[in-house]
């Protein structure tokens, strides 16, 4: 039915989450990434 595990995982994810939930997840990932890398950048700048 599915040719790869990746296709199976995408299919399963589509069944369990709505587009709004997926968008919210990626927005949160972006915010956390900016905070993490911003914190690391500021930490390095303060050490100089």
C-alpha cells in the first residue's frame, strides 16, 4: 500500500492533525528556534 515509511508517516499525520494544528506547530517551532539561537547569539556577544 505504501512504498516507504515516510509516506506512511505523512499519511498518519494527515489523519491525526488539522491544517490549523500543523500551522500552529510550525509557528511554535519557529518561535522556539529564534529564542534559542537569539539566546546563544546574545550569550556569545556578552562573552566578548
